[in-house]
C-alpha cells in the first residue's frame, strides 16, 4: 500500500485534511487529492497541492491538458481511498449510486477489492439520523469502512458526537489496516469472539496524598485491544491509570484505579468473554519480517536500511537474517540499522525502479538477481526524460531469481505542436482530411475565382511545415474556377463642369496583371492609377472623367497599350 487518494468534501472539518495529507507524506506515501467544489470554499486547493506535491482534482471538465480518463486512472492508481471529512451528503450519494461530480465518480470507479475509508464528520442530529445509519449499514455490507466520529465541541456549538477524528488517529487506522489486511479475512478472524483485556497499573492509596503503584504504561494491553478489534472481536478493555488514547471500536472501556476495582470488574465481565491466545492476534512474522522491522526501528527513531538480500535455507523469506548494530546495542537517534533479509532458497525481492535513470536499471536488477524485460517508452508530463515511470512487478514483491521485469521509461513531456500539411492544389475534401489527420481543424472556408481547377485549394492561413498547437483552425480559400465577369474601373481626373467621360476597353487581359494609367502634362507623365488586377479572363472597361483636352496612357504589366488617347 503506497498510493493513497484523499477525498475532501465540504464539511467544516475539511481544514483537518491538510494535517492528514502532511502526515501521510511524512510516512512516505504517495498522495493525490480530489476535492468537491464546496470543499474549496473551506480550504484552498493550493494548500493541499503544496502538501501532496501533486495536482489537485476538482472539476470533471478541467481544461488543463490531460490525455486519460481521469476518474478511471485515479481509481486504478489508488491502493486506498480515504474520504475525510465524510459528510451526510457524500455517504448518501455513494450509498445510492449517485456520481455527479469528480469525487463521487472516482469512488464509483474504485474496485471492490480496494479499501475505501469514510472518516465521519457532521452535526450530532445528522449523525443520529436513521437514514444515515441505514446508508452506513448498506455501505458496510459492500465492504466500505468507517472511522467513527468523536465526541467534543462541534462547529455548530453543540457538545456531542460528530467531530471528525484527529489526523493522527485516521492515519493510524489506515496503517493498521495495511498490517492486518495481509491476513486472509482479517476483519472476521475473531468475529463473534468476546475478549476481555486488562491493562495498565493500579493505585493503592495509603492516605489522601500517598499511594503504592508501579511503572506499567498499559501500552501492551491497549495495543492488543486495538488489534483484537481490528480482527473483528468484541473487546472490553479494563484499564488502570494510563496516559494513552482509548482504542477505537471497543465494545466497552472501563476505567479503574485500585486492584480491588480491577478484580471486581474482571469478575463482572469475565463470564461474557472467551479465552483466546494472544499469539493469534497477529501473525508470527509481524515481529521480525523486513517491513515490521523497519516500522519498529522507525518508532524508536532509528533508520532501517535493507542493504543486502541473501538465500538462506534456514530462514523464511522476508525475515531478518542479520542486523548491524546487533540487538540490544545502544544507539543514538537517527542511527542507520543495516538489515540483511532472507529471500529463501531461490527468491529475491524486487527493487524500486521508480524514477531511476534507465542506464542504472540493469545494474540495479542484477544486484537482485533479476533481468530486464521489455522496455516501453512513452511521454509523461511528471517524470523526467529517460527515467522509469512504472515496472511490471511491484517494489518489495518476492519473485523467483532471473525473473524479467518490464519497465516503462519516460520520453519526457510530449511536444504537443503539430506541423501544418501542404494543402495547396488538394481538393477541398482532401484538404479537410489532411488537417484532421494532422490533429488540426478547419477554420473559415472561402470561394474565389481563380484559374486553378474549381474545388482545389489555392491559399491556406498557415504555410506548409509551420508548427502550431493541436486542434488549431486553419483557414483555406478554394478556387471557384475562371469567371468571365467584366470589370469596370472608374477614375476622376477633373471635376469641372466642362469635363467629359472617356472610356477605354481592354479585352481578355491576363489573369493577374499590373494596370497603370497616367496623364500627359507639360512636365511629362503624371501617375493617376496603379494596381494589380485580377479579372479572371473578362473585359476591363476604364471610365475617366476629365477635361476634353486631357490625354491619357494605359500600361499593362509595364507595356504601353494605349498612348496619348483623349
């Protein structure tokens, strides 16, 4: 269990989600967060993004670039889902199959084989609503798990049950699940058993000031009680004075002070309990396998490092063969404790290849007597180029020596720019297909007379080979073929009353040509008009309003075709 998806809803306890995410990250878990829109009004997404070091998911229709069905990929990614706070609303939605936002849609897609925890938080009246009880029972029957609310002062100024459990307790609950879930049917292993546990010291008063007691902390009994609850038993814990958190899920918790009080309560409740051996509460390997060893060392503020794995016929795979410093040796906080772990006769432990440089993978696998299998490369926005994204067999799994491990290696961030294809000369249909095949879209399409065959593209808004963003719209102009439509050009040289209109006609000019009209003066020619013309093969008539005495010259492509006309 390494990937935890935290769902944050719009309850006032949403502010505690920051503490939960922070604790999970400190313990080495990968954390992603999905928030409802209402949750963002209580705690800012930036806070949880910073703590989780991952993007925050809120909107099903997020415009940020992504290339996967996110509610499915998140559900597949998660090993555990935690909803904190779990409001009346979210429980009702999930219980009745409603998936109308990102969070409920993700929950609906989570495999039934994966644990989903709801950390309850709401007003006491909502908490005691029979509809809520019915929905919880319904979800429990499907395997959903609930972290009960605590009693205390609520935001609505009630002092009652409904306050969400503290982040430390919630994380502890998830970690206990991680330990016990390795046992087949762990949560029903002790179902139907009634267990009585005594714990802690007692006090025998000498006088109002002095008393006799011992240094018992009560930790063993409290831990056994919590373990028995987690394994499905109905547990009664009778405790003397102890500065410890009361285990979650107890049938009864009874506080006593004196040995006599302890005896009386044990006598009262013993007849309703069953004898059970404590070693049945936990598997024997819990005390000395590599995972538990590292956890125990961590609790003692020491660093457990697996430096070597060895084949050992006499030591069960996963258990510690040797440690340095030796057991019971004195060590300062933060000391590295090197562990040698047995892999059995022909077993080895898969190393963690995540984010490892590709060039170092084979060497790392070789040390574990494994070989490199298939190598797939794909683009990834989060993993640097040439580093491992994923591996075919999970880190920490036990496999036969020589097993091939397939990996996926990052190509880095994908260049999302695409090249514009050459559309000139293509039919309109072929041009549109070429754009869609290239990941582009068709923009405006115009028709224009041209000597090119009707229906062919004569112009595009982005030239061939230009790189643009995917889905960019490209405008095109399509030829409508030649036209014989005549063109008329009206010019004014003089506007006095004695002016006349002079007409000049050019028959069948070229498709594209430079037209220039000049007027003869004492100092030579004065340019009256100059422009590139497109006639499409038609006739051009030039009308000039001028004095009757004025003379004009007409040039086409620099060639004088009409001279000194008046």
